[in-house]
């Protein structure tokens, strides 16, 4: 009878091991199914992105084939590059501060100064 119990015990243990293996297989199968769903979703997203890219290529307007920014030579030859060479409001190309320091004033300022002096020197009426 001990041999029968042992064989029954062995069979039960082997069935238990088989059940554990089956549980693992079912769990792995579920994980594989989940991974397959994710892969299919990613494939759909990639297909949609390719379609959108094709659509955007049809709508794309060809732009200027040059660089999107000028080189330093182009910038220097442009309007901003010549800002340093612009004439100033001073006398003979000098800055206004230089003219004042040298005692030379622009003609309109000199005329205004002279008219103020003449007003100050004239006797007051009244």
C-alpha cells in the first residue's frame, strides 16, 4: 500500500508541476498577446505617420533653395552692415559732441544762439 500511496503522491506532484507549467504558459501567452497588440498599434501609428507625411509633401510649397540665414559677408554687404558708414548729424561728419567740444555748432543751432543773444541784449519794452 505504501507503494500505491507513493505512486499516487508522485502522480499528484507531477500533475501539480504540470499545472504550474500550464499557468506559466498561459501567463506568457497573455503577455505575448499584449505585446502583439502593442506592435500592431505601433504599426498603425507608423502607417498613419507615413500617410500624413505623404499628404504634407503634396501640400509643401517649394521655398527658397538658399540657406535660411545669410553669411557674414552677405550681412556686411547689406543695409545693417553699412550702418557704421551713415552720415551723422554733426558738422563735417563729426559727431555732435565733437562739434560742441570744438566750439563749432551746426548752422541752425548757431542762428538760434545768435537770435537768443540779440533778444537778451535788447532793452526790454514796457
